[in-house]
């Protein structure tokens, strides 16, 4: 008992224990890497590289809201549009690699844009790191109600009879919807006039006004317009009919070959972001898929709430780069290709 009491009151022993604890914390800091500091330490910014109103903007804001609750800091969604989305991507690629600036990207800016610039200002594989795939969207062909075609077959017949009569809008030259429309046109044997806009939102405004007659859009972005009769869907570009639009046929239903293209959203951070911060963001993004409110809202808006990890997204990106390059070459779309 005397020895135990002596040890309990020994000031030298307490000093040694304090020193050991101090050095333990110091070593943990030294070996934990640059991301050891509390993260996030302030509000985060999630950049959407397109104007408000399109699928990237809609789902990006949902992801920002979900991550805000998970991370305990505001995640502010910001639209930085221009140059078919490349300005927003460059903003993130050049940001400090501390996990506080995120990109909400899609195939248009990650696997396609490199083909449309003589001297690309960024290289997705070099300047960005994929964190997670954060959902899918379904591509749908929509027309202005003034178009006298009740089906895709009828539209194709009219477009063949009157080449270049119809104008089709896209979110920009080189956007995935641009390439899909060109690929569809070649499969159908028709020719339309391309009118690029600065994002899906402005393009939809023009379609609603009748300035263009045809667009490929995500079903989630046009669902309210379809419901209210301001637009008409004549086909889905998916391989099967959509649960939300069961009456809308696929291209195969209308006698054409399906495109077989998968559309996704993804979360990215600047290169050189510490691995532990990327893992934290990936983990919190995965948690969104299990949150009933997030998944239900995505489905209500006609988006697929599927989430996949950064490594899997990186593999998808590599496959799609080759796929889109082949589409561009076969479609004859004007682009910078080596």
C-alpha cells in the first residue's frame, strides 16, 4: 500500500507520463501527413461548371446540402460557367489542394473536353483526383410541342424530308448531349443545325420559346416541363424504358440502335490533395447513398442515386475517354484530335 501511494504522489513519474503523452501526440502529427489538421476547418465550395438549371447544377446542390450535414461545415454550391464547362474545371484544378474546393463534374468536362481544345488548359488525369461517382442521369430526346411529330419515327421522317429544317440546342459545343445528338443523327440518317448554348438552362429556355426544336436532356431537368405540356418527350437514349416515363420508347423501340452510353455525375478535388482528406470525402459521399432523404429526392427528380468510389470512377473515366474519342471521329464532329 505504501509503494502504491508513493507512486501515485510521485511528481517525477507524472512529469514523465506528461512528456510521453506530449511526444506521442507530436509523433502522430508528424506522421499523419498534411491532412492531419482538423478538416474541414471552414466552409467548402462545390463548383458546378455550368449555369443553373441543368442536371449538374440540380444534383450538385443536393450533394452539397448532403455533405454539409455530414461534414459539419457549409458546402456552398457555386456556378462557374463558360467555355463548355472548362472555366469551372480550371478554377478547381488551380485551387489549393486542401479539400475545401470541390468540382461536381460530368463526362462533358472530364472525358470529352480535351478533344475540343488545341491547347487544353487542364488535364483531368493530371490535375484532378476523382473522389466518387455521385449518381446517374437519364438522357431523353425532347421537342417543342410545335414540332408536328408524335413519335421519334415521325420526327426522323420529317427531318429526312427537310434536311437542316430543325435546329437542335445543346449546353455547348463538345458537351455530351452534343455528341449524343450527332451520334443519333448519323444513326437516323438526318441532318439538323447545331445551336450551342452556355449550359442546359439557357438551352431549355430557347427550346421552350421554340427558338430550337430539339434537345437531348436529362429527364430530371425536363420532368416539370413534360408534366405541364411545355415540352414533349419522343424517346429515351437509355437501353430500356424509364420507370418515370414508361410510355416514352427507346431508340430500339423506334427501329434504331440504342446508343449504349452511360451518363454520370462525379465529385473531384485538385491533384495533390492529401489522401486522408480524399478518403474522408469519399466516405461521407458514400453515406449519402444510404440516407433515405437523399436517395428519395434523387429518385423523385428522376436521377439514379447510385454512388461508386473514386477508384471505380477513375476506371470509368479511362474507358470513356477512348469511347468518346471514337464517337467524335466516327461522327465527323469538328474537334482538335491528334
